[in-house]
C-alpha cells in the first residue's frame, strides 16, 4: 500500500510540474510565434522534438512489433485530438487574444476534465459520482462569466474574444479526449514509447495538413527568433513536458491527473500578471475560483 501511495505522489508531482510548464508556454512562449500560420507553428512544434527523439530514441521503432490494432487506433486518436485539433485550437485562441488576458483562454481550456471524466467513465470504466451534472453545469456557467464578465457577448463575427473562447472549448474537448486515450495506451506501453509515437503520429498528420493547405511557404517567413522559440518550446514545454506528463499519468488515474493539471491555469494567471501586466476583473477572478472549485469537486 505504501508503495502504491508513493507512486501516486510521484505521479501527481510529475503531472503538476508539466502543467506549470504548459502554463508558462501558453502565456510567455507560444504567443511570440503569432506572426506565423497556426498550422505551421503546431507542425514545427511537433516535428523538431520528434527529429531529436529519433537521435536518442531510435530503438523505439523496435516496439512497433508489439503494437496491437487497438494501439494504432489509440495513437491515431491521441495524435488527432491531443496533437492536432487540440493544439491548433489552443494556439489559435492564444493568437486571437493578442496578449490580452491570455489566462482567460487557458482557464477555459481547463474545462477539459468534464470531457475527460465522461470519456474515462465510458472507456476506462472509472466511476462518475452522482453530483457530476451539478458541478459540471456550475463550471460551464462560471466559464461564461470568466470570458465576458457581467457584459453581454457581442454577436459580431469579428469579435476575437468569442472566437478565442470557442477555440479554447474545442481544445478542452480535444485534450480531455487525448488524456483518456493516452491513459488507455499507457496500460500496455511505457511513457517513453507513448511520447515517441504520439509525436511521430502527430507530426505525420500535421505534415499532411501542411501540404494540403499549402503552408510550406511559411518556412521562408520563419525568422531566426521564431526558430529559437521553436527549439526552446520543442525541448522544454513541448516534448519535455509531455515526457513528464506521461511518466506521471502512468502512475495515477485519469481523474487524479485532471486535478493535478489545474496548476496549468493557476500558473497561467500568475505568469500573465508577471509578464504581461494582465489582471482579471473581480468578476472574472470569482468566476475562475468557482470554476476551479467545480472542477475539483468533479474529480474528487
């Protein structure tokens, strides 16, 4: 029992560290790439780490012989939701707000536990407590006031706030799905193998998307500063954080992982204040607190 408890503690700490790294990335690093196309940015953020992994983890290709049909399906969905759709959505949301209240976007994205818990119950047979609907509804209502405060939302199609909020919600669904699919993959494979193939499958999907949308000209538009940020993100808050996250996720339930990941939005609020002098209004702070409380209750 003591060994199991130690594993849970280690796993929780690992996921918490990765969450803080993502909070720093979302506020400080990735928004500095907003001069480039979103699809190109997400592709490079996956391609660079995967190329580096091929140097040090080339032996991982041997593990492909142990993959079952289910593993390929899981990797495809992880790459589709977590690597492609989710990442494109959150990066697009961050670009849309243009350094104004980046923490709002990050907080909205953390509604992912609602989706993660539902999918965990369906796919992993993790139990849902009976008060789920109440707290999930409260979290969703709080997310509205977090985004708009006491004001009514504009219906203008040019309103970037609404667009950013919708992209953040799409990211929440995608990352929530990816967490559950990743947990299922980790039943049979270690975190190194899972990370290696997650980046491999995602890089391939995004390469197809880059070619299909004629984004190759973005290479010429990528400045030296952009490449520096790409490399920093790729080996730290990108693949580095994913390695740490998968290491922790293998040791805890998907539901516990969602609680640890709350350090992502909490750290984002702090970093947004430190680096961008951005402060949430009292109504937004109260809404954020209620939303976090609701998510904790959802995963308790």
